[in-house]
């Protein structure tokens, strides 16, 4: 087929240009709406170099879909001495420009309106534990992965405008999701008098609380208004449900009974509420805004849900292992807060006597050591990783079940979403 | 005109039956949707006695519109020794049955799956803690005041079903408004470190700050889901704006600069945000759901706005005077929290030296005494009452500007709404 020939030629061209342009080449050319606000001109005024880059990126995306070409491309590339991770598309880089736009929009909105709450603005798009801006990246990639193909005959005009409007609306979902996420972080930080740690003065507690509550409310109310402005009541419902789940999950965490602390089912439900619900509902919202069918929306939802679960499970493992492979080198913050996560729950299944140790609580660090000992002996860590892998696979399957497309951007984005699941599973911090 | 003759006869009949059944006679027969869920049969199966009562109530409503008959009716009635207050319709009684229905629905709407969250969320919806239910009363009366007249030829059927559906949706607005209101109360109590609310311990005192914040978020998200279910994006937008205004008002209150504390304009703006916006936007939502014109919607909005402002202004006065007419007997909680309200702002206009005292702050109770002294000498209290009266009059005018109707329910409800403005102005607690 002619596309394979074209592909081979382009890959060879890339190999020839070498790895130096790698990082730049990875950047998916932002859609006109991202690069120039709502400007429509961007699409027609791309510099020649960018055009080439986007073609290369696009083709590489298509190439990666074919495993044979994957091998060949990588082989070609490695022959040039460039390192492998550099040449692979960084999914986060794909949407980096758009993310900056969103981040600035959000920060300036908060800082302008209520200077006192400006410190809350700092939370936005903060580089997270995994080093990336996770949620908005996934949402923007999902939006691209779901793009309806524009036929070649359309020059621009109506369909282009509609596409830009849709993109902006989907960006709004990403912004709303971040606002909800940060609001929940702020409200989770609210302390009760019993939570005062040594050295925290009561004034700090009060002022800190007030600012947390107020800043969180501010963000939630802005999210409400932004949601209303989208004029889609189904989307309002989805995101409101996500907020409800966040609150439910946090309440589950702070009010677990002894019974419930042993239950893997309870733990997974709580994890869905606290971590996966927001990303899955916002993925679904992105699909709904694009007018997709219920099936496609469900697939988007499934991707988000499984990705979120996989993410949290690995997070739980890393809390024990940290960047090393060995146990006990992680921050152990979960266990210190008395939060029993998947690895420990699996270990209890194998060693019932561990239950008693857990019930004793972990104020005593000696008890932590004993529990870690059992965990080491058990297959808790492995089984958690296996479960995470399971969810990652389901996420991949959801993407693969999406309706076919031969649009390069679509294929690149889908590849990137799959890539993200891999990174979530294999990350070490 | 024959209606006057019929009226006189009915009023005489009422006088004859005496004041004993006064309280019962005041209850407006609930619409079928209130009395029997969504049942349509209610309207056709009214017991004879209720039919008579509703006629009497209806006519009394019509009678009161005519001041000559007002005098005559009251004269007739007083002749029987019944107290005036008893014979006058209690506007809150008019919708008492419907309110019970709403209260039950609300309790089921805020049920959460996590027990701790459930008890937090439903804390202020329990029997005894619902407050005066001011807002839902106003909204239900507004819904009745705006009823399209059904022509006599319709037997029931389609129009009746539609009317019931509309009523339920308008009831939903009342529920949503109450959820938003309680959510804001929960957060305000955390921000104010309040101990009591609605005569009972505040939730943050009983269950902690964090749970109060989470419960407020939960109620807000439930309100959003209920809003989305109405499927009307304009209404979603209105209520989202109300939520935003609540937060803005609270932020204004917490972060007032010295400049702003002196400004009556800033104070009135803050009062609109904190108190009047919710009721005005929900009144407007009620009108919009009924499909009214922009003019009518604006009138309902104006009613709510002026009613809310009048309410808050009198609230400010009562904080100084309490149930007595004399100053300084109120709870003085505003001034203790450093919140400068209308009476004090007016006093500062008359006595510029009071500004310096206000600037010093009120941690020192001696300073409070000095300020109260100035307030006593000034016309601060009187001018605030005058301003409240002004707003109450505007609210009345808005009702009187509504399109004519000769439906008894409509007239009764409009009369009740006017009555409420009077009660708001003349109340002593």
C-alpha cells in the first residue's frame, strides 16, 4: 500500500535529521484554537518547518500502530545513536502548548478576581508526583482521539469554526476538571481542632482553614458557572456527580470502620470515588460535548476509570517502595495515616495474623515494621501491580475499541493515551 | 357588580361561622400535585367542606384587594371577637402542606451512602432544624402567583398534566434553593467558627470543620444534579450565578479593605450577593420554568431582590435593637465580628468622627459602647428602616405589575407575597 512507502520515506527522513530535533518534533502542532485563542487563521499560516514536523509526528504515530514498522523505525532511529525515550513521543509534550494556555487562563482568572486567593492559584496544573500534568493532558488527548474526521473538501469555513468551538469547549472541561480537583484538595486540607500538629498555632489553623474553605468554594462556584455556560445539562450532571464522588470518597477515607478497613471491595470503591471518578466523568463529558454516541462516551468513560484505578494502585505501591524496588523505602505516608491500601489488604489475605497488627494502629513505628515484614513476605506488592496491569489493559482495550479513523492527529492521540497507561504502570515515582 | 354582592354574602357567612376555624380556613387547598404527588385525581375529589373553604379563602383574597371591602370584612370579623392576626391569612400557612412534601423530598435527596456524610448532609433538613423555610415559601407562592389561568373548558387532561409537571419542577427549584442555602450556611459556620445555627448546635461544632465543609460540597453537588435534571440551561445558569454570588459575597465580607468598609455602596453590593441574589435568581427561575416572558421574569427577579435586601437591612437593625425598640439590646454579633452594617454606615455619614472609632476595631468592648452612643444620637436606625421600607415598596410594586389575573389562587398568592414584605419590615426578631 502506498501509505507504507510514504511512511518509510518519512521515517528515513526523520532518522536523517537525527535526534536533535526530537523534542521539538514531538510537539503536536496545536490546533488553531489553542495557539491563537479563537483565531482561525493559525491553520493557514503554519510555517513550513512546522508543517513538516506535524507530518512527521503524524506518520510516526501511524507507524507505531504497526508493530513491524515500530521495530524498523526504532531500529533506524537507534542507528543514529539517539536515546530511545527521546525519540518516542512524549504524550505530555503533545499537548504542552495547549496546557500552558489553559494554565494561564485559570491562574489569571483566580488572581485577578480575588488576589487574596492567589496562593490557591498556585495549585493549578502543579507538577504532580508523577512529574506531569496528568488530568488535563489526558482530557486534551481524549478530545483529539475522538475527533470527527473533516473531509478534505472542506476548506475551513463552517466545519472549521465548529471544530474550534468544540475544542474550546473541551478545553473548558479540562479547566473545570482542574478547578474541581484543586477545590477538593483545598477542602480536604481543612483541619479539625484534633488535627493540629505540634507547632501549628491556632491562628494558622483558623486562617488556613478559612482560606482553604473560601478558595475551594470560589473554585467550585466558578466551575458551576463555567459548566452552566457550556449549555449541556448532561455534562453538568456528570461533573456534579464527580464532585459528589470526591466528597464521598474523602468521607469514606476519614470515617472507615474496622470492618471496612479490611475490605478490598470498600477500598476499591473508595479509590474509584477519590481518584478515578473525576477523570472518567470528565473523559465522558469530552465525548458528549463532541456529540458522540453513548457507546463511544462509555468507552471514553471506561478508559478514564481504568486509568485512574491503575494510577492509584501504583501510587499505593510506590508509597511502600519509593523509587527503589525494595519495600519500606517509600514515604510510607499511607500507613502512617492509618490508611490501609491494596498491597496491605492482599497481604492480610495471605497472613490473617496481620489483621491484628493492622487493627492495633500505626502510631507505634515498631508496628509499622512488623506490618512491612509481613508485606515483604507476602505477594501483596506483586498482586497490586497485577491488578494495576489489568486495569491498564482494560483502558487500552477501550481506546482500541473506538471507531476507526485514519486522521493522523486521532491516531497519534490514541497512541499517546495508550502510552500513558504504560507510563502509569511502569513509573517509579 | 354581582361579584361584590357574592363577596358580601360570603364574608358574612365567614363571620357567622366565627373565628374558631380560622386557622383551618386559612389553608389554601393544596394543588393536586402537592397533595397527592403527581396524582391528577385530587382536583376532582375535593371534599365539600374544603371546597367551601377554598372559595372563602379565595374570596377573601379578592376582597382584600379592595380596600373598602377590606375595612368592611375586617369590621364584620372583629365583631365576632376573633383576633385580627388569626383572621388574616398567614402566608406561610398557605403553602404549609406543600412545604411538608418538599421537606420529605429534600430529606431523600440529600441521603448519602456513607453514614457520616448522610448525617452531616441531612442535619439541617431534619424536622425541627429546617428554619423558617422562608425561601421555599416565597418560591411556592411565586409559582402560584404566576399561574397561567386554565380556561374552564379544560376538563383535566393534557393541560392539567402539564400544570402538575410544572408545579413539580417549580417545587424542585425550591428544593434546589434550599440545598444551596444550607450548603452556604454550613461553610459560613466554619468560616465564622459559629457555635449555633437555627437554634441548635452548629454542625461544625458537632462533627468538625472538615465534615461540615464536605457536607456543604455534597449538598452543592446534589443541587447541581437536580438542576441538570430540569433540563433547562437558562435555569442552570441562573442558579450557578447565585452560587457564585454567595461565594463572592462571603469573600467580600472576609477581605474588606478599610476603604470598602466605609462604603454604603460596597455594603449594599455585598448584601445583594450574600442575601438577595439567591432568592431573586430562584424567583426568576420559577418564572422561566413556567415559560413566562422576559418582562414577567424580570418582575419576579425584582421582587426577590428587593425582598432580600429589605430582609437583610431589618436584620442589621435587629442586630442592634433585638426584640426591644432600644439600641444595644440586640445580639450585636455583627459589630463583634467587625462587620459594619447599614445603621452604622449611616451614622458615620452624620458623625465623621465615628469613622475613626470604627477603624480602631471592636475587640475592645469600650469601643463598641462609644460606637453605639453615636449610633443612638444619629438617625442610623431610622434611615436603615426607611431604606428597607423603600425596598419593600419596590417589591410590592413588582407584584402589582404582574399581568392581571382573576384566578383566586393567583390573587391569594400575590396578596400573600405582598403580606410577606410587610412582615419582613415589621418583624421584631
